[in-house]
C-alpha cells in the first residue's frame, strides 16, 4: 500500500485538457471553411480563407504558450516544490521558479507559509521532547538511586528519613512538571473563543496598578487571560516583586500591553533564555521553567505575542493581544 489518500486511476493532465480545447477551437474554423467549399463545389480554398486559418493557427499557438507559462507550468512547479519540501524540509521552502497568475502566486505563498509553520512545529516538538526527557530523567534517576539504597543498604533512622525526603521531593517535582505539561498542552491546543479585558483578568490583585486602555476588550477568554496574567504575576512575586504595573495602549487592531515589576530583574546572561522550555533560576525552590512558555503558547493560540523588553529595574514584558471586534 503506497499510503495515497487519493484514489489512483488515470486522469487527464491539465495540459492535455488545455490542448484538447485549443485543438477543438482550431479545427472548428477549418471545418467551417471546408463545409462551405463542399457546398460551393470548389475544393480549392481562397487565399483569404488560407490566411484566416493561418492566423487562427498562430493565435492558438500563442494561447497555448500563455497557458503553459501562466497555468500548467506554475502548477507543475508547485507540485515539484511540494515533493522537495517533503524530502528536504526547511531548505526546500523557497518560491517555485514559475508563479504564473496572481491566484497561483497567492496559492504558492499560502502553501509556503503553511509548510514553514509545519516545519517550525515539527522542530519545536522535537526540541521540546528532548527537553522533557532530560527534565524527567533527573528526578527519576534520583528516585531510583534513593530507592535502591533504601532497599540494599543498612542505615540509621535519620539517613533513611533523608532518602525518603529526597524521594518525596523528587516525586513532587515530577508532579509539578506533569501539571505544567498539561497546562502547556491546553495552551497549545485550546484557543477557546471569547473576550475580556485586562482589568477583569487581574481584578482583586492588590499589588497591580493599571493604566491606559486596560478596559478595552481583547480576543481572549477570561480563563485564558487569567492564566496569562496570573503566571506573569506569580513569576514577579517569586523574583521578589512587591508591585506590578500594567499599561495598555491601542496599536491599530491590537492592544500593546507592558507588564513591569520592581523585582530582582533578569540578568544579562539569562535574557536570551527566559523563553526556553524548562529554563529556571529557581530549580531548588521548585521552579519548573515552564511558566513563560505556557504564557507564550497561550498568547500564540489566540493570535498574540510576548517579548522581554529592556527595563531600568525589575523585569518588563510587552504583550500584543488582538482587540475583540
């Protein structure tokens, strides 16, 4: 079985159909001329009739060339590019040599955009799976080592309690990781439609100061907005912040939101790594390094973005969120 989802049977090519139509168009005037010659009992064609047929032949050939260069050729080039992307991945994501009509050029662009997103997703899943394997391996190795010592070694009550505490701590870390993975999967896959305001999402948070257009509705459900801002507020508190400022301004069809805190900030060496899955400076305190990844995935699922921006003190993030219609 070749895995084809399209029933395999003979079908005419587009070029065959085009040439068949053009040949029919060419044959019709010739048949009409011959018919009149037959009715008039004069088998020889007049020079004007020969000239008309020659002009029809030239026009037909020109139309055939135009069809080849603007329709059949570009479609075949796009099919070839599709096969090359299937074999070569990202390196093959380049425009076909022939683009043809505006519609085919638009189709090619849409296809290349889709191919790039799929390749990005594949690379992300591959990288994320490697990170997950690494993060799960460390506590599992620790649990196994502690369990083997408890089984095989003779130790005091205090030593036994210490190893049991290690097992419990690593088990708690595994549970936290699995919970974060569940949240991340929901953020990646669940873009529930809805709308809310930033003011509603952070209502009841005593350490938050709002300014600007925080009462403008954005295209996120209340639950998604609470997840986004709740995670950012938790990160701020965990890094020593006592106050968070949220300022929002309209930017065409989006809302640009700056979330700033007065915490310890992010060191220059870590600024390029804050969105890496599982990167955390609080591993000993139970940090999983998945909070900002969850925020970014949640925003991406709803058409938004997040980035770290420079700040004189503390940490500052800029979020772009689509405004609800």
